[in-house]
C-alpha cells in the first residue's frame, strides 16, 4: 500500500514555502523568505512579496525535491494555499500549483491557510485528535478554531476584532526601538524584565465585553496603552525600561490568549489544544499554555517553531490528509481567495 506523495506550496504572505510529505511523514520543507526586503518598511509590502515569490518559486520547488530525494514525476498530488492571504502573493502559488498539476497530470487541492497551520502537527506528533482546539496566532491572524475534522469541518469560535497577536508584538517592538519582525526581540528582551512591573489591560476579558466576545481577542487597546506609557516616560525625561515594558506587554497578550483557549476547551469538552502560527514560538506563551493546560487536564500540542511559521510542509500535510480521507480535489480553475473563511 503506497502512501500518497504530496507537494505543497505556500505563498500567502512573505514566505515562499514548498514542502513534500509521504502520508504523514515529512520529507522536505524548504522556505525562501522575503522578510529582509520588508524590514526597512516595518511591515510586509504586498507587491514586494509577490515579486519575491515569483523569483523564488522554481528554485524552492527544486530544493524541496532534492531534499526529499524524489523526482517531480513521482508526486501524486499538488496542494496549494488558496487563501486567506495577500491576493497577489496567493496568485503566484496557485498559478505555479496549477502548472505543476497540469504538467504532471495530477490532482490539485486548494487548501485553507488556517486549516494547514493546524494540520501540520500530524508530521510532528501524529494523527490529530478529533476534535482538536486550534489557537492560531501570527502576524496576520489570531483565531480560536474548533476542529472536528481538519479536512472538512472547522468552526471559528472567535478571532481578533482588531490587531493580530503578532501584529501587536511587531507594533510594540517598534515603539521600543526593536527591529522588525519584533516578536522574537520582545521575547528575548522580556527574559530580563519583570512581567508584573506594569499592569497593562487585558482586552475583552470581563463584563459585557467578555459576554459579547467570549472567544474573541483585541490587542489594539493594549498597544495604545503601551504607547501612552512609553510616551509618558519619555516626556518625563526618564529612560524607558525596555525589558519591563516588553515583559509586561507579553504577559498581557499571553494571559488572554491562553485563558480563552483553555476556557474554550473546557466549554466545548475538547481535551487537546494545538497552538500554531509564528507567535507560537513565544517562550512565555508555551510556558503559560503548558501550565494552564496541565491544570485543566488538557493535552497541549505545539509544533516545532519552523513548522509554526508559514511553510510549505503544512500545505503538503493538509493535502495528504485530504487525499487519504478521500476528499474531492479542486477544479483546475481554482481561484485564489484572499479573504477565504475556514
Ligand atoms: O506565522 P508567521 O511567520 O507569519 C504570518 O504572520 O502569517 O508569524 C509571524 C509573526 C510576526 O508578527 C512575529 O513577530 C511573530 O510571528 N513572532 C513572535 C515570535 N516569533 C515570531 N511573536 C512573539 N514571540 C516570538 N518568539
Ligand atoms: Zn500563517
């Protein structure tokens, strides 16, 4: 019995990712990033990203095949992120996947980027429990997903109503004079700081806000609070305690993320929480999630950092799940959908 060999392409933001899996075994994961080209703008520039994908696509596919030790002709199916993401960036990946599928005479599977962030963990920790609760936190999204079946049934319980968690990290890093993308720099600075030094607000966690937005997130008020606090310090002529601000800000974000995720597990009777997206690399998030999951009797799954950030392996992994579960392939005129819901 031959397990399907699936090649996955991811181009929804600034990483050109190509991954290859056989069944649930990861054979290759190659990523070319244009993040350095965006750094001087302090954020991802869509046009720059599309152009970089175009230049990186063929070499990245070739590197993936070499890494996996397979020839393109052996691929059984092609999977590609169809959305959500930057429209022009998605188009490059979808066009490349169509060309491959036609050239090889193989089916194409258009997959959802958020679902792929959840599905990737099968290559690291084995089959996904059904249901799994997914907390996705990256520069583009903050979502709480109830996942009965990652190939066809994902329910959105909540999302950010303003900034994504990673976006908040990046904006606060900028306020503190740290480079882009700021998440890893805040994480590092926070280790030298006191997380209870400043009591920053926890958005949508109490009263009517909590009633109305039980599993939603909000980080823009927190960002504004940090900006005000830093400005007051600067105006007073005192130095800004960067480590304390970083640690206190990070604590506020991580507190809300983990509190609501564990609450969602309890209220929906789900025993497994999976955290994905670039912010899942955050050391304080991992530690607090582990503590709160242990206390609530929930098992925690976090893929290794390289699989949490955008990559092609996650798309290949979800494609392979779809093949193995007998899901229907996409049509060849599959559109890129920048605002595709889960
Ligand atoms: O998933 P990702 O690579 O790309 C998308 O946004 O889709 O996530 C990137 C985000 C950035 O906002 C970055 O600052 C954040 O993940 N990030 C972190 C850490 N590492 C990356 N945020 C907090 N702590 C980290 N260690
Ligand atoms: Zn992502």
